[in-house]
C-alpha cells in the first residue's frame, strides 16, 4: 500500500527569534516492509544553510540554520511511502528465562544491537514501581514475544488516553502513577517495563493512518504523529514493533519515521534559538492512501 503524507509544523514567536538552529527528523525510514518513494523537507522562510545526514540509529536528519530574525517559521514534509508490513509470524522467540543468554551472545554494537536498548536512557529510568508492575505480568517460562504482547495489553488497560494529562516534559514514572497520558507516555512506560525484564526495547516515532467515523468525511490534518515500541525478541525473531496505545502489532497503517532509545533520540523538531517571551505551535498531518 502507498500513502501520500504531508506534515506541517509551524512556530509563531512572541518576540522575533534569532540564531535559529534546528534538527529535523521528519522523513520516513527505508527499512524492511517500508520504502520511501519520494520526499521533500522544506522550511519557510528558507534556511540560510542546510545539511543532510544519517544519525547513529539510521534516521534521516536535516540540520537547518536561519541567520535572520524570525517571527514565524514553518517546516513541511511531503512524500510518498510504500508500506508492505509482514502478516502474523510464528513465535520463535526464546523463553524469557533465556533472554540474558541471547543478548550476551550478540557481540555487535552496531546501531541495531540490543545492547543499546537495555539500560536507562535520557528519558527512561529503570523504575522499581514499573519493574514490579511488569514482573506481576509474566513468568520465566513465557516466550519473550508472549511477554511483550502481555505487557502491551496491560499498559493499554492501565492507561486512559488523555492528551490534556501530560506534556513532553512529563516523566515516565509520573505518567505511570497518573495512569493517563498519550502515546509517548504509554510507549515510555512499556519500554521501561520491558527493559526491567531484560528485554531490549526502543522507541519509534512515525505516522498512524486514522479513519473517520462511518459516514463522516476525512478532516484535513486529522491524522497525527504517533509513537510505539520496538522490542528485541531474541536472535531468531529479532526486532518486532508493537503499539501499546492500540494494543496491536504495528501494521501497514504504522509508518516509521525514526527509532531510538526514547523520545529524546527521535524528536521531530529539536533546536536552539535566542528569543524573549513565548511561542505558539501548530501541527497538522495528512496520511492519504494512494
């Protein structure tokens, strides 16, 4: 299936901002089951200088510098993605009790290596409360894939989806205790839970195609950037992706943009500027089947 995607992120500053340097991770990845047919990232006004590169985890990164003062800046991604996700797979993962040996047998520290996704990371600590929550869900003879699915289901049931309950600065532990939040919070909690069980887990940012209620037209900008989890289920199964917000394995409607240890590695827009006062932001996404 092919999708045409358009993302617009705009910032309006109360006071013109100077020395504006921005890192953008907006372009979908090229990976098994997903191909980028074409893509274009633009800024309005145009950047004074620009560089493109691939970060450590294989994500496409655009670095833009504006040397003029800005009252408003807008970043846009437009592209087409071919998505051919695999269907259901046999559970060939090892028992949870054998996971440490499976990880220990991996001698690579390349960007795909499970070793990068086991310990704490900038936004995710190994919290005792979350670890206790996870241990109550699994048994040592359970397969790793079954454990991952069990944790996803429990996180999905544990949380009420509430966009007003948290923001980008909310800690994983605070979100866990509040039992409310958005896809970022659910993903961070699940990653912390899996790592506490010895299962390597990372964060995926991307697009999720949504459908309007029956009989209702699609609204422009109604789709959203989304977040879900990737978990390493042993050498035989490798990495799988699962969405705890919807308690489902990632499928053709899930379009991966960036992967990392947590949100800090994959933030769509990250940068620095000189300014006074606040700012307002607007975010619109359209994911249209071709």
